[in-house]
C-alpha cells in the first residue's frame, strides 16, 4: 500500500472517495458543531462528485438557483472527460504495477 501511495497511485475507491471528502471538509476547521456540519456537507458533495462528476455538482448549483456561465459548463465537460480518461487508464497502470511487483519479488527470491 505504501509503495502504491508513494508513487501516486490510489489503492482503491475508498481512498479516492476519502480524498474528495477531505477536499470539501478539511481537517483544520475549528468547533465541534462546525466540524460535524462541514464533514456532513463534504461527504454529500464528495458522493455527488464521485458518482456523477462535475455534472452532479452543477445540478446542485442549479437547485440552489446559482447561475453559472458557459465557462463553467466547458470546465465541467473538460473535467468529466479527464475523469473518464483517467478511469480507463488506471486499470492499465495497475496491471503494469502488478507485473512489475511480481517480477521484482521473483528477482529477490532468485537473489538478483
């Protein structure tokens, strides 16, 4: 796990989701009530972004009657495309890492 984290790879979906929660609800907020409120809101926003991408977040803004322009829509499209592309590439990187680790373990066993 530490090797994967050190190289910047996410071990699993839970870690990815937790990273989103802490993005929206940082640990350095003060006050118990404020912390609980921030973590609850952060969890909701993280779940929306994790499941729906930026499209879901913009839907929340629409429900709140917050207006946004064309640039926000373009940013959403770009970020969602990057998210999908990254999701398609991760299995390839994971397979490559597994092969590398198996080869490394085998070489250690052989004394290479």
